[in-house]
C-alpha cells in the first residue's frame, strides 16, 4: 500500500522532487554498502635481502599479445616480494628507482631499502567500477594472458628466429619520449621529472600484477636465435653514450647532450665504431699516468682545448701530462699539501680514503691522490664537451659520466669521506641550493667539502655563505694561496642533528622521516636536509677505521658480518688460484675493471694488490650493499642494466659478471642488449669473465662468437660454469 501511494505521488506535478529525493537516498545507500565491502590496496614491494629464492629466468624471445591499450612485456615476476605498507602515497613521495624507504632495522646492512611500486592503482581503479565492469575487465585480462601463453608456445615451437638488431623496448627501461628534441639548452622541468616518475611507476604496477599470474620459464637467451650486427649511425659516432647523447632531432640543437639522463626508447642493438684513425691498446699502467695515445680519445673540441692549456702537451702520437703540472699554478702537489696544512685532520690515505672529484680537469688531482693511497672517483659532468672524462678513463683513473642538474647522483647517502670541486663554476646557490644539498646527502657526517675558485664574485660568495650557514656547515679554513692564486674553502658537515635544532630559520627544512636518503635512481633532488643517522643499525653513525684497516673492518650496523667475511675469503681464493694464473690474462694490461653485480666488494678487495681499481656496480633491483662497499674504502655505483651505463665506449679493460644474467629474472626485455652494452664499454683486447649456469653460458657463448670475440676458456661442473673471452677489433 505504501509503495502504491508513493507511485501515485510521483505522477503528480510535484513528483519530480520526490523522484530526485529517492534517487539520492538510493545512491547514498549504494555508496555505504560499497565502502563497507571494498578494501584498499596494501601491497608494495621491498628490495630483496638475498638472491637465494630466485627462480629460473624467462626466455628473451617470448612473445605476448597486444591488447587495445597496452602491450604485455616480458619482465620479472614479483611473487617473492613482501607486503609491507599502504599504497596510498603522495606523488612526491614515490621513488622512481623502484625503492621503498624502510626503517633501518629491517635491512640487513642497516640501510633503508629501495621500493618497487605496487599495483595499488590497478586495484583502486577496479574498486571504483561497478561489479559488472570489474568482472568484465578481469575476464579481459585473463583473455590477454591466455593469448600470451599461446604466443609463447608458438615461439617455443619455432626452429629458428632472426633477431632484429634494432628491437624495441619501452616503458620501464626508458625515459619520456621526445626529450632529445626539447632538451640541450636548459635543465628538465619539474613536470617532466614528475611525468617520468608516473610512467615508470605505472609500468611497475602493471608488471607486478602480470607477474603474479605468469610463471617464469625458459632461458634468458634464446638458444635458437641468430644474430646479425651493424654499426651505430649516430652523431657522436665512436664516442656514443646512449643515455647521454641526443640522437633524435639533433639538427635543431646547439648541444647534443642531454641535461638529464634520458635513454633511447629502444635499447641500442648496434656496435659502436672504432675511432676513424684506428685504435691501439692503451698505454700500460703506471706509464699511462703521464701519457696516452692521442688517437684513442681525439676529437675536434679536445684539440682546441689543448691549444689553450699548456699543462697538456701533444707530442707525436701521444698526449703528455708532465709530472706535477696542472691547472693549479704551482703544481697539484703544493695544492694538496696546502689543504692538509689548513686542516690537519685531513690525512690523505688514512683518515680520508674515498673522495669524489666533481668535474674532470686534467685529472692531476686524482693522480696525485693515488700516490697518497686515496681512491678518487671523478664525476664527469655530461655537458663537458671537451670529453676530459674519457681522457681520465684512458689514463686509468676511476671516472663515471653523470648529469648533475635535477636528479640525485647514483650513490647512497653519507659515503664519501671528502668531496672536491677544483676551479669550480657550478651555481651551488641557485634553485634553492639543490646541488649543494645533494652534495650534503652523499657526504659522510663529519666529511669535508673542498671548494677552490678563482675570482669569485661578491654576490656569489655571499649567497654561498648564506647557504652553507643554513645547512650548518662549519667553515674550517678559507685561504687564498699566494702561489696558486686560488681561493680555497674547506667546509665540514655536522656529525649530529643537534645543531639543526638550533637554527632560527628552519630553511631548508628537514626531510620527512619516511623519505629514503639512499634512494638515488631517477629520484629528483629536493630542497631539504636529511637527518644525520643516529641509530646503531644505520650506516654513517661512526667514521670508519683508518685505511687500510677499514678494508677488513665490518661495521656494527652490518647484521650478518659472517657473510661478508666469507665472501671476501671466497673471492681471494678464486682470484689467487684461478683468475690470476688459470685464465691466460696478462694482468699487466689490466687497469680499469668493473664488477657488474657486486655484493660485498670481495672481488674488488681481492684485486687490490694488482694495482687496479674496480667499479662495483650494485643493480637497483638487488639487495642494497653499496654503503658497505664504500665503508670498506672501495667505490661503486647504482645502475639498472636494462639501460646503458654512464661511461664512454672502450672504458674498461675487464668486465666481471658472477651469476649476473641468472639474477636478472628477465627484468630487461632484451637481455641480448646487455651483451651489446658490454661490447660498447669494453676496450678492444679487453676481457670478460662470466660465471653462471650452463644453460645461460651455452647460448651466451654463441652470442660472443657472433661478435667475433675469442673464447679463451670454458669450464663447467655441476650445471655451473665459466666463460673467459677476449674482445677483438672486429666491426661489421
């Protein structure tokens, strides 16, 4: 009766109001019921603590179907990841590195972990749809997966498949499209960084959701594939750096270098040509400290640079570096001694072991510090068109090329004992002091920042004084040397947070507690101060032991010291009993070495007596052990091997990859592109040592042979094996 009366009322002239009221009431009821039964996504992933639980990789040639709005990619499963906290985060809190800050006690090395973003967006979108729409979308995804499995079976049944050398890769392993056409004259806008974050995070979310349903199977390399190679046709030719050089729309640019790291959408599958004047093996160490072959690094801008700097001499086929001659008037030895006189606590080679040199000059600073047992890493700024970073590598000095503008440098927080910028012209005080705040992030508490400039303007000096005071840096010394005519300032970073609380103006503010200071891969710089570590389980709370004792001293914040100790002993045995005697390698020709998957730095420690340096690369998806590597007095860097490494071609004499490919879990769409990258950064005549599963080594040997590399040794036992190969000068 009541319902009938209600219907009759709605037919009257004023029934419209009743109808609207009824619709509103029903809508509110629906929302209440929906909110009771819906649950927010709470899944995010953390960096792995070990490699022990990793399954077999998937075949690189696996085919999957393309849906209307997306294309499935062949990346790693995330089934081993742990759920730790809510997925509702602000955009500025997301980390593009795929890293999540965790309390230090949850990490084996006491370091805050890097996060991998969850599929919370997918669940959120699903919860917003009516049940019918959600069900329909779920069925659509299941159809996509079934089609992908059918495509995989077809791929497995193929007898042979010709590999396309310029294959495509997109999404997770690339930057925003079109950067090369708009950059070069200025820094990236903040909006571009935010867009890049969102693209990578959305890709990670999708990959994770797919990984829960798709099983990892098949080999990393397709054993049936055949490879054909071609030379790269790029503007930078024999000096091609894929994530640095702009190769699209460069005719409209004055500069051909990116202002930020921006990789090609497709990984390069071509070979970098040799210098047009030919290439010879580098001058052996230590003679290379004083001369190098000019044709190995020659280019027009370098020739012009030589004419204006008399401490670089071109003599016949060599570029000469006269001893104690440098851009510092009076010599670099006098320059270093004056620094020690200004601050006696700076004991080169004892208290100070690991140094970052911002910018590459003639490398005389790095060369002289080596004589004092100091390991310096030169940061070649990518707008350095003189290519002095390449000269530094040719001389045998540790160098990496990286932009330094709006994103963090690929290092953990608080790891460098000292940071030096000689003849520095960087605008430290601009953009809210972001560059100096980044230096503050990676500088060890109590560490030293050494700044030397000539003819500094009064305005710039005042702005620098204001900035350093705001971050509580103590000026230990300020002196203009009469001989070198260089003004030197030495600052020291605070050792505790107490001084931050005494600031009248809290500008810059302290960073939020949940922000991970160690997340550094594609993370924008911020104008805030990270708190100085104070808990015993955090790295950076105490200054390391003096060198060389710190190499064998394991800090208190390292939970499982025995693993690091065992790793060091293991690699010492392998190097002494196998690498140095059983590989056929002439170690007198080896100076620049890279460990492509470093863990505790044991391999680098075992090679210290050989008078070489090792770049310890910690992959961004691996357990974060890089702070320990620096703590031991060694150097390293974060990197995602789905992208090209930040260095010039022909940079390294030896590459070492221990169970590197099997740990990728097919993160990269084209694992073969990593072999191409190895070919790019290894010099002709250089060596590669790969230890891995036989099922990976067999097809890898075929790939190396297709590149005309000489296989010097193969060995296998219990499904594990090793390949030792030497790169030749062959080019297509």
